[in-house]
C-alpha cells in the first residue's frame, strides 16, 4: 500500500476530481446524455449477490484465467482508454506509464488507438506482460491495415476492434466545455506516426498539426461498416480478433459465425449511447450465444465484488477503465499499481471468505438476485 493513496473507489474518484483539470475530468468521468446508462452500469451489480460457502477448502486461491492459449495470472485487464496519456498530469506520458504499471503487476493492457505515444513505444514498456491493440477502424482501409501490421510487428498478441464508436457519442459535459482532446491534436500519435496517414497529407503533421488533425477528424470513424466487412477485418491478421461493444446475442452469434476469436461485452462505460441496457445485464445472453468463444467484459466495474459477479455470469476476463485512469491522475504509476493491487487483494479475500478456491470455478449458480 502506498500510504497517501485512497483505499476506496469513492475516495479515489473524489481525489481525481480535485487534481484533474476540469476539461480532462469531464472527458474521463462523463458519459452520454444524462448519464443514466453510465450510472446503471454501476448499479446493475447491486442486483446480484454471491452465495457465501463455509468450510469450502479455499485456503489457496487460483485467480488465473486462460485466453487464447495463454494462462494469465489474474482475470483483470486494463481497458483501452484513449486519453490515458493525459491522465499522467505531470508529463502527459500516461500510455507509457500505464504500460509500466501493467508490466509491474502482470495485468494485461489493451492499448488504445488514441494514444499520446506510438503503439511501438507502449509495447516496449510492456515487456513480457501481454498487450492487446485496440483498433478504431478508420474510414481508410489502407490505414486500417497499416495500424494492424504495426500492432503485429510491435508484439501485441490480439486485436480488439471497437464497434460502438463509429461516431462519437452525445456527451453534454464535453460539449459544454468543448473538451475534445483529439481536436487539439492530442492522443493522435498512432496516426501522426503512420506512413499511410502521413501519405494522405500535403505536409507532415509536425509542420501543420492543424491540417493533420483536420484529416484525422475526417477519417476517424466509418459508419458504413457492416457485418459484410467482418471477413475483411478478420483477414487482416492471424492474431486473435475480438469485437468490442457486443451486447446483443444476435450480434454475438454473427461475430462467432464470422470467425472472431473473442467477444468483448461492453457499452463503452456508458459514454457512447444513453438509454441502453446496463452492460452487465447483457452479459449472460452474450456468453450463451458465444458458446466456446471467450467473452471479456467491462463497464461499471468499481470493486472486486463486481469482478466476481461478471466472472460468475460468464466473463473470462474483466476490464476496468475509469478506476485506473483516476489512479494514474492521483498517483502516477504507483497510483495505477495501487488500484490494481487493491482490486486483486480484495478479489482474493472475497474468494477466501466466501469459500471459492478459484475464479475460473465461479458459475451463475453461485449468484442470487438481491431482493
Ligand atoms: C474509454 N473507452 C475506450 N474504449 C475503446 O475501445 N477505445 C478507446 O480509446 C477508449 N477511450 C476511452 C476513454 C475514456 C476516458 C474512458 C473512460 C473510456 C472505453 C473503455 O475501454 C471501457 O469500455 C470503459 O471505460 C469501461 O467502463 P468503466 O470501467 O470506465 O466504467
């Protein structure tokens, strides 16, 4: 434990709000519309409770999980956060700092396309700790291919294609403060360093960052992508491909039929569409439709009991977004490590006290609805 760092999520959030510049705070903490879906993501966990079991032989716990043939020490992951670079308030190198925290804890990192430092530099900091590359497929197929090639070459071991952000959501907090970091040219290093992106510009981004940012805004999203494009996306790499943003069982089935290796059930932490179902409520049906294909989950996880519940509902791994972003803002690398270590320690204790010897053995039958 780092003494000055908060021990509860509520306190972490309060401290983050105090230290973060208002525009960055609103960008990270805010969500779509009146944020009802974002809030519902969190409260959805309150409707489930874990059945405690006594004298169950859980003196030693196994927190490990398996994904794509690799055993991971814990089921926790760092969700891709596009402005994590800026959450390093000291230097704006948050992608690198987060990767160091991932390497120090062994918690895999999913590196966002929207990064302050090129993906190659982030991968180097990860060392042997697994890194996945999150792809926002741009409206430029050659650039899409180039980003995937680079991710392969840099050593990322899976590609997460995010489908819920083919356009940005309606976010009143950001609209009020005009806080869109990317439009200031921030977090675009993966684009500005890309040979295909650069070839589209009259002059290099270093010479005219505004024109480069303008071009980025034109190509960032592609609302015309359909299921017909899945075969092409799949063909871009031999790495495992996961689709992020899958909440419907029909979509899960289409994805599995289309040959994806993993599903990522998430509603982007309630940042994209308001009025939708809490992500947790979608998880069981996605898991059922996925069959043998593993499902990663995020959206609304704030503590270890939430991790337990998502695992029991069938997730193979569980990711957090805002919790570690706040950890970074409040305490730098030590802050991210602190958030992860607290989650893992509480997870281990929960299993010990409630009598479950492994995270992998949790099933839906271990949960009851809270009345
Ligand atoms: C995100 N998220 C996200 N997802 C993604 O696929 N690519 C990205 O670049 C980003 N960027 C991003 C920025 C910020 C500030 C936040 C808070 C989130 C979504 C993220 O991966 C994840 O789905 C949610 O953060 C999970 O919800 P919680 O844990 O924040 O409730």
